[in-house]
C-alpha cells in the first residue's frame, strides 16, 4: 500500500482531497464513543456570563471614532460601557455611606 500524502503542507495549507482520501473517511457515528465525546467538546467553552445581543443607536461621530480603531470596535465599546458602569458604582468621595 502506498504511503498517503499528508493533508496539510509545511505552510499549513490543506491540499485538495482525492478519491482515495474520501474512501478512507468514516462517518462520525462509526467512531468509538470516547472519540465522539472528545470531538463534541471541541470549540469555545461556555461562558459563565454570556454576552447578550442588543440593538443600540449611537451618534455617527461616536461610532466613526470606534470603528476608526479597526477590528474589535465592538469589544472596545463593551469595555467602555463596563468601565463607565464600574465608575458609576463607586461611592463618591465625601458621600455618606
């Protein structure tokens, strides 16, 4: 039997699959149960505090500022809101406790 070519080259690129590759493939259900369990656990772990999808209207200039920072502007907006909420919770100096 000829040695099969690796699916991924040195650059991490996946080669085109051949008919022989498809013949060697098995359905997920044919895998041992322990392997199926491992594969089902792949992916991002569940968060203790998942984010919530919301719709919000922002001023055009504020949105332009956030987007000008490039990808990740929604994460930066979330950080700004969280920071403002944290500051708002702190008692003011000289305020009665």
